[in-house]
DNA sequence: CGCTCATTTGATTGTGGTCAAGTGACGTGG
DNA sequence: CCACGTCACTTGACCACAATCAAATGAGCG
């Protein structure tokens, strides 16, 4: 679909190349598209954070992913977008019409390779999400989530303030938990001195080793 | 990674095209590759069913996916495979060296487009998995799993016998449940007359409508 | 200040996990 | 052919963790 973590570093001109697309500045809460809209564009996040949400008939919600700079949104849909996407912060996106992609691949095959590599990264990140969702304890999921946020913002170290632009409900719907459980376990991590919660929109890792110990479900090999 | 459901119908020569690769027949329990092996090949499932498994330090296991004919395995890894993959049944696979992919894209850009479409399908199926894992009740997950199996084998109808080549432990590790819970809920569906369990390796949908009612978490729109 | 909304905290319930025993299918060897 | 062993699965009893219901606290803003 859309999330290509860490594509940015080696993609100075953006994954689409500098030629395509136009930068667009959007405010917080701006909706890029709705579930069911015709899927006409790809969006590369230049700055800010976006949220991809699926809503179900019974009111349940799943936050499929959060998109950070370097991630690409809009890939992996059919004719219609499969989820809502809106901005959690003021943001900037680079837009590429999907219709141009076929042409672009034909004209510059290396572009196709790059897209493919991004798709592979996307698949890998969905794997990680499914592992997170399979982890039994709420504490493990939350610790894993915090680590993934810190990693993606390049702040996986002690005493760095990491922005937490999504609300508890978003975290809960992302991890398959309730807001109460998220809150309780964040508090638990804080009481243990592992993290700090200096206010609404951020957290600080105080003891990275112990935070990683919570996520003991690391892969063998 | 690897799962491109329903790619087969419109891909008569296999996703790699008839030219590449060689068919290979393997027996049940054959291991295609291990987690950590150098990721050198793509495998297209021609017949049979494969299982992709991640194992964690603490012994927990996740069955990331089951691969059916038309699905492709080995995509979306970095240098190393990210999971084990073995056959659940006697099977046949079509092998393409990953090293040839770059060349193939450069020479035949439409090949790149096709791979990209497959990757998109793969991402979509991982979305579905994450929805399945987020669904609250065990019954919903199992009902959803049964429906997805029936769909992928083209037997989504009443009174059709659907093969169930994976054991309870595989299902449990795929859905984030325990074997006992899987067993109990299969029994529950059977007692309600929704499915039949005519023996080890298969099930029969007796009341498709009610089975789908169990999975009421359908998407809006 | 007082409203609203997000978050936290508390009390209770319920689903699914855990531990344990029992059943059934299948294969082998006496 | 049947006894036995093994393995997968089922069933049962109990318990823990997270969901639910409910109330309190805190932050942001008019």
C-alpha cells in the first residue's frame, strides 16, 4: 500500500524522482483521500505525519499505518483507495499521478526497480506490524510501537524527546488494544522509569535497554 | 514479501513469464529456504500449499502466511530471507533468480509493471491479515480465516469440501491464538451447524451466510 | 472561569490462555 | 488382527489479562 520506511536517506530527490509531482503543503487534519475514492495518485510524505485508517461497519477502526517522511502512500490499492488518509500534523507531500507510473516505468526502468524496492520495504513493514499484533502482551506491543516510532524518527537513544503526534485512540486502534490499556501501560513504563511522558504529544526514552527488554520477541537470527 | 493472491487468473504463463525459471517438484515438508539464508530466488507456487514461518527467541512462532498456487514467495526480503518456508503438501514451484530481476525489468519494462502489481496485491493481503489480527474475537478470526481459505481455493459455497492442509498449531500461530482456542471455536461453528469437520484435513461450509455473519467486521464501502 | 475533549484511574467482567486429562486416528510390530 | 505407541486434536477446570463500564483528572481554549 503505502509505507516505505527509510526510503528517504538514499532517495534525495524523493522516490518518484525530482521531475514528477508537485509539492503540496497541507495543514493538520487535512484529508488526502477517503476509503472508496478513486485511487489516482501516489503521495510521498516530505514532512509531517499521516494516518491511514480503515473503518468497519460495526464502528471498529483500524489504523493500518502511520506514514513518516520518506514513506509513500497510495501504493497497493486497486482502483479505489482501501482506507482513509489524513494528516496528523502540518505536512508536505509530493504527488505523482498513478497513471504516469506505467509510462515512467517504460521510459526509465530503473524507476520501476526503485518502486519495487519500495514495495518490498512496505511489505516488510507490514510483516513487522503483524508481528506486533501477534505479540501477546499489551506491554510488548506498546514497547515495540514506541521503539518503532523512535527508530523512524532517528531518535532511538536515551533522553531524546520523540514526538507522539497520534492520540491514544490511534495507538489503540493500531495495536488492537483499547485506549485504557494503552494509557495504563504507558503509565506502567513511566512508573518503572523506562520512559517519560512530558506532556501530550511526546515521550522520552529513559532506559532504552529495558525498553527493548520488554520486546523480547526478537527474531532468531 | 511473497503472497500475491489471485495473481494467477490473468497470468497464464506465471508471473515471471514462461521464459524464466524451471519447474521443480517438491514433497510435503520440503523446506524452500530458512530464515537467514541468502535470499537468491523467487518462487512461484504452481501447485500445493506452502507455509511461511517466523520463529522468535522466546520460542513464539508466527505463521506469516500460507501460499497457494499463483502466490509468489521470496519477494520483499532484503539480502536474507526473513522467514522459513516449507511445503505443507506435495507441491510444484517455478523458480526465478532474484539477480535476473533487475535485468528483466530493464529489458522488458512490462515485467516490472507486473511485479509491481503483484507487490501491490501482496501489500493488500498483508492489510487483510492485520485486520484479521485486530479483530477482537477468536471466532471472528477463525471464521475469517476459513472464508479466506475457501475464497483462495475457489470454493466459497455451501457443501464444498475445502482442504485444510495446515494443522491447528499453524492456524493458531497465524491468527495469534492457541490451539485450544482454535479447536474450541471450530467445534462451536460445527455445533451451530455452520461448518462440518469431516476429518483431519478439510472442512465444509454448511451455512455460508451465517459464517459470513460471524465476520461482521466488513469494511464500510 | 467554565466548557470540552483527551487522558488517566478505578472496579468489575469476560474472553482467551494455561495446565491437564481424555479421545480419536493412524501406524507398527507382536 | 489386535495391542500398543504416537501424535493431533478435543474437552475441561481454572486463572490472568485486557475489555468494559464508570468516574475523576488534566489540558486547551473560548
